[in-house]
């Protein structure tokens, strides 16, 4: 059976971009057709300035929202990365396979490091090595597919390179995974700056729709979205990024096709109105389920406990095999171990 792995970082409140670009596909498609694991990757949240209490709170909230979005623990495994030691254990070995140059070429590293330096802050070493930890997340489970939004594709490519290199040098150990992306909305843009990704870790702003925004807040944000000069509604990401973003969001929420929808609207105002309502309707069931789950924190905790146990059992043999393959002496008690 195909195995799927993906994750979300608890660095901010989850957004419409997370939902349309990743989570919805996990819930509606992946968990039904594959053996799927979904992880709240909390170790990744420590790569930038962080507040411990906030990371804890956001981790719990992300878990609750994943379940609210429809992940079903009877069908898939939902867990927290730091509950399973194998991720950090494998990450170190992969650091011994990856190169410094490879890490410095990662677009997300370059962007985040530059932003941090502009602010006068320092760049954590873990920000540089973060894609290696992500590779460990994926490879430890021998995942075949990694459903992600556009911004993560480069990291999955790196994961493939590391898997191939490790296998060539030390013997076949890892499955070489591939990224899968949703057909529309693989890159939802900020409503106030349609040339930038709608990212949850960015400053809170009127251009970001959060999954827990009240309907009226969603409407206000969408109605105030920056559109382009010109008046006719056409789908063109290059010259009309604002309108194209709205058409993609509408298509993703209502099941249409962005280019075809472009021909339907006479004005930007009408497009915004329908997009706002479509987003409100898509978020409604998620918000309702979230409220129910918040009333039962013991349930969410139990799901994470079981999930971690399953994830440990699934990753341990592969990580042990990698330790042996790379030349580390097993600590086994059976006489054969030192042979
Ligand atoms: P992150 O918020 O960086 O942890 O991302 C979790 C998942 O959501 C990843 O698969 C991302 O690629 C996806 N994602 C995040 N932001 C967006 C966006 N604006 N559009 C599409 N997908 C996104
Ligand atoms: N780096 C991903 C992001 O920022 C999150 C992530 C960590 C992830 N480990 C992963 C995604 C493994 C897919 C598979 O969105």
C-alpha cells in the first residue's frame, strides 16, 4: 500500500493556504487511499525566535484543527514530532550525507535568513539544517508520497537526493519519495500582496484568512483584497495576480476551474462576493467540529498518544537499519551484534 507522510509547523495559526494547499487533500483523498501519517512538526517551530508557551498552545491547536478538518484516527496516524525520537535520531545521520552548499541553496532558508538579518536578529543554525530534519521525517517512515503546497517542493526534492545518496553509499535503506500537489491552490497568495504567499508565520494581517476567523472577518478580508488595475475578470497569474488568486481560491472552494470562472464574472466586486461566501462555507464545518473537539481535550490527547505509539513502531526499524548501514556499532545484547 502507498504510504503518505506530511506535516504542519506550529509557528502560527493555520490559514486558508494550509487548508487548500495541504490539509484538505489529506482529509478527503490521502487518508482514504493510502497508509497515511500526519505530523505536527513542533521541532521545526524552534528554528526561529519562539515563545515556548505559544508553541505548546499552537501545537495543541494544530492537532485539534487537523482532526476538525476531517483527519480520522481510525484511518490515519496523527502525532506530534517531538513525541517520536526517531526523527531527531535520523536527522543527524542525514546531516552526515547532506552538504553545506546544498543547505544554503534552499530558497526558504535564504528568504528567512535574510529577513532575520534585516531585523538585526541572528539566524539559528537549526534554520539551516531544517530541511535535513524534514527529510528525516519523511524517510524514517519510508513514505512514497508527500502531499504539500508549492513552497515545500524544493525540500522534498532535497529529501529525494539524500535518500538516493544514502542508498548508493550505504546500501538500500530508504524509499525515494515524491511530492504531490493539489491541482488548484497549491500556492494561495496573501490577499493584500498577491505576489507573496499567504504564510501563517508572517505578521498577522488583513491579507491572511485564518481557519478560525469568524465569517464576517473572512468576508471583510476577501472584500478588501487587493486586485489589479483593469476591469475585466481574466485568469492570468503574471499580469493579474490579485484576480488570479481570488479565482483560484473560488475554484478550490467551489470545485470549478479558475480560467473558466474568469469568464463568468463581469466585475471584481461580484467575484469577491462569491469568493468570500465560498470560503465561509468551506470553513464552516471545520469551525463547528473544532468547537466540539475543544470541549473534549482528553480525546485529542488520546489521539496523539496512540498516534505517537504507532509512529514509533513504524519508524524504529528503518532508523535502526540506517544506523547499522552507515557503520555504527549496534548496542544489541545478543552475541551476534559484535560479530
Ligand atoms: P506550514 O504552514 O509551512 O507548516 O505548511 C504546512 C503545509 O501547508 C505545507 O504543505 C505547505 O506547503 C502548505 N501551505 C502553507 N501555506 C500555503 C499557501 N499559502 N498555499 C498553499 N499551500 C500552503
Ligand atoms: N517544512 C514543512 C513546512 O514548512 C513542514 C514539514 C516538516 C513537512 N516535515 C515535513 C512537510 C515532512 C511534509 C513532510 O510546511
